[in-house]
């Protein structure tokens, strides 16, 4: 279920959004409407209400959509922001805060559906499960929890923050279950989760579990490019 917060001081725009939502009932989502940025921010802070997707108007009194996004970002690092704008000059400002998408007015069913599908696909991507067997037992863990894979001969060691697992898998079998926008090959022995990178330090990458892994020269440029793209989508 995709949980959405809508914040727009224009009742006309809100009615257009609600009409579009009604025509997209085949998708699993719920939404709440707020007419001021302060109302939404207060609800998030006071009740700890976190939404997967926030749809904001850029121009609102007292606190505009960009300012609101910056405040929510302090609380929720993984929130997805979509901005409503009727002015093309705002588009570059929107992407300066590194948001998820924008919808140009007038709002249509097609524009909203495109954003919803993109958000659902994105959230499914980072919450995919990795399934493997070891000694005739089957395991399932969230890809988001995996820090990195380490190949040791015929075995693979799956490193998570809390524990490690062994699996009898080839590199090709591992990659069949991974999204190459989230994972990267940095060495013949290592496939890492870009979301668990703490720093890239010279020829090594520092992971969230404080381990330092060697980056092969042939993979260094590709890692930097993939990591930058991942950060651009996540921040």
C-alpha cells in the first residue's frame, strides 16, 4: 500500500487530484490532504506519521513546497517528493533539492498515474527479497538489509548488519535476483549494496558495518557513477 500526503492550498487543484485518484482505484494507495505546509509538518512531527510519497504545491503561503520538503527530509531521509508546478522556471529549483519527480499543471489522470507507477516500482525495488538455500534450508532476507556479497570459491557469504549467511550460488545466480541500480560489482569477490556505502576512500569502500573492501581498478569509475546516481535518487 502506497501512503501519500498531498499538500496544496488550492482547493481547485486538490479537487483535480482527488478526481484523478478516484480514476486510479485499481492501484493500492491511500492519501491524506493538507491545505497548509505547517499543518502537514505538525502532523508528521507530533504523530510520527510518515508517508511513502509527498505531493506538494511549490507556491504556498508561509512555507512553500521546497521549504517543506527540506524540513521533512530532516526527519525522513527516504521520503519521495513530487512537486506540482505551473511554472517551468521552478523546475530547476525543484531538482536542486533532489526530488523524485514533478507534475506540471494542469493535473491529469495520465500524469498522476505515471508518478504513482514510478513510485510503486521504486519502492518495490528497494524492498525486494533475496532467496537462497544452504544445507537444504531455504532463507529469505530483504535486499535492503544486505551490506555486501562475498564470493569464496563455490560459496557466497551474504553480509548483513546483524549477521552473515552462506549460500551455494554462482555470481550469475546472485545477480539474477539483484537490481543493478542498487547493487554494484566492485571486485571479482565483492558485490555491494550502494545504500550501505559510508564512504569511498581511495581504492577502498567503507561500508555501514565499518568493513573496508578493495575496489578493483576496472570497477572504480563505474562504482562512482552508480553511487552518484543512487544518491541522486535517494536524497
